[in-house]
C-alpha cells in the first residue's frame, strides 16, 4: 500500500467524544478508544464464532479452537514460547468463547502496544495447532466437570440452555461433548479457523496510545482472508413450560429457571436490562433480599440476562439443600409474578439507574473493560458508547419495565431444570409453582 494512502476512507470513519471507528477497505473494523490518563493499553479482538454456528457433529470446535490459539505460531512455535512472548511485553493472552462470539484480549504498557498488536495478529492469522492431543486432554478434563460418575450430563447451566433452546444450536454446550472432542483434528481446526477468523472480526484498542499510524499498523498486521458472515436460523418458540428433573447424588440441588427473552434489537431489550437490575444488582435487590436475607434458603442466588441478535434468555440460578428447593423456586416465581403484575417501584428503578451510571462511568478506569464494551458493540452492529447506553436506559419508564416483565414471565416461555434429588412431591410443587405464571 502506498505510504501516502490512508487505509480507511473518511466517509467510513466516525469520531464521537474521541472514539474512532474505522472500517477498512478489507472489511476489518478497528475501534480506537483513547484514555490519556490510563497507564496501560488493551487490545481486544471480537470474532463471530461460537456454538451457535456449529452443527451437532462439530459442537465444541469453536471452544477447542480458542484453546488451540494458545498453542503457538510460526514465530513462537509452542504454547510456552507464545506465552513467554506475551509476558515479555507485559501482558497475558486471555480468551473466551461464548454461544455467539469469541474474545481475545491482552493488556500491556503503552510502549509495548505495537509489539502486542503484531503478536496478537499472528495468533489470529497463523496458529500452528501444535500439541493437539495435549490440549484435547485439557478440554476433556473441562468437559468431565459437567458429567457424573456414569458419564451423564449433570451440568445445570448446559442442561438449562438445552431445555430453553431445544433442537437449536443455542442449546448446545459451548465445550461440546467427549464424542465431538475426539473428532477434532488439524484439518477441521483449519477449516473452522478460516471460516471465522476473517476480515469480519473487530480489533479494539483502548487506553493510552499514539494515534499516528496506529490504524495503518493494525491494517498491515491483521491481513486476514475474506469470508462470509456466519449465519444461524432463529430458534422456534419454546414449547413451554419445559421442566426437566435430573437425579444426582450430591448434597444440594441445583435449580435453574429461564425465560425466553428479547434479543439485542427488540424494543423491550432496554426495559429487560433494567428489570434485571431491579431483580439482581446487589444484595438489597429483590432476589437476594427475599431468598437469602429474609428466608435464609440458600447461600447465594442470582439472575442473568443474555441477549443475542434475535433472541435472549433471562435466567435464575440457585444451589440449595434438597428440602429448600421448592421454597426457593416458589420465591423466585413469586418475584417474577409480582413484577409482571405490578412492575417495579420507582425507588427501585432510581437505584438501578444510579448504579448503572456509576458502573458505566467506572469503565473509564479500565481500558480492558472499555475495549470489551466497544468491541462487542461494534461486532453486534450496535455502535453505542457507555454514555449513549445510559441515556437509553434512563429514558425507559416504569410502565415499559412492567410491560417487559409481563411479556417475559410467562409459563409458555419457561424452561426449568433441577439437578439433585427427585421425588413426586417435588414434581408436584414445581408444577404448582409454574402454574402461578399462567
């Protein structure tokens, strides 16, 4: 590329509050988030990959590929040499695989930024897939954590996703199974890598850095192949309620309760996010206060809202004694029913908004957190800032949160899994609790 030619056109770049978004002619997207006060720089890569884009036969290959990206490149041809290269620059490569995307990130001193961009780009461009059998053994141990002594799946979170998204790849376990893991070899890894590690990924740099020549440097480093965006059909409506009880001889029962929820672009997505904050954002919120503080039914209880492009999942999780399981379920259902009927109080919403404002503003102290926020937003096509997200959530009225709760907390959108003791008495109380949502 001629030195006097910029790798991005002016019409394809936007600048807001110092943040720059560049879409290069290759299709690669680069986001720069300057934090001059920071003492580090974080490089984050977001990739459209994950169990959602897998078949039943290759389920788990995205997760295995993530592991294999730590196994070396041509310049650093082993896991140890590659780790040493990152650590000599001051950072450590971190990676995660989710249902519909993958993330690689590393934070380093600002003067090591160009070096880590080169090293991370090599990991993305040209992994050598060394020591496959060694890494297969590591992932096998990870999968075994979700199996009982007879090899049955008892991991409650995986079982819940399977119940909530039956016969759909969103219901696949991210790590796959022992059977699928045994099939993955170098040819399959190379095919999956070429399909997903393409110019469709997003590179985000947040923290202290020099703008001059940085986008050009990223463009030269991340010379990736073009590939079509991976697609996955939307899941069909859940035939709820779906109730599954799995017997497992442990000291507690794992209770998981989920509802199909709005996706990223649904009009009720902001209201559902606020609803989550009313239910579970600190120990004073409804869920912990009622289940733990008032009733003492379990050590901890939590809620989570995960939104995908076209659908989401809102779930509750608790681990408690077998005897307390029905009461914990009844309390959770009672909270859901009350919010669906009456909505949250204004003081609950005010506290939720205030905590959100603090949490989003506190990202300015963490280049890694800010890079993750901007990178995922760009990958999802949302292109929003923390301040814009806060404004969006502050505009949501109480009536909209109640409407979202009434839409969400219904028996026909419900999936419930218990892993522990099973009995007819428990089954009857589970059925009665679910009927309260009808």
